[in-house]
C-alpha cells in the first residue's frame, strides 16, 4: 500500500490549474467592474464640470449686468448733478493723495 506519487502530482496539478482558471476569471470580472465604475466616475465628473461651467457663466453674466447697471446709474447721477459729482471726485482725489503722501 504505497502512495501513488504520480496520481497525487496529477491531482495537485489539476487543483492548481483550476485555481489559476478561477483567479483569471475573478480578475477578468474585477477588471470589467472597475472599468464600468471608472466610466461612471468619469461621466459624473464630466457632468459636474459642465454644471460648474454653466453656473460660472451664469454668475459672470449676472456680475456683468450688475456692473453695467451700476455704471448706468452713476452716469445718470453725474448727468443730473455734475457739480456734486465733480466735488465728490475732487474730495476723493484729495483724500487719496493725502493717504498716499503720508504713507511715505
């Protein structure tokens, strides 16, 4: 009653081969899953970037409109009260000159 080494070796080789096949299948499945998730993540990032760009464009448009309204309001005020606007500009210039001179 001896051990049949050839039979044991063949059984071990078959077991190892089955394990290699199972590992390859698991890796293939993992690769497919990872690729799908990568694609999903890429699409989510693309959508988020597009939304951020849209929002930035909208905010820039609103800021431009607000600035335009401010310039229009100032222009109308200066046109209605040119002497007051000149006095305010002169006063602001005097204060600014004084601040920059005293900083030296």
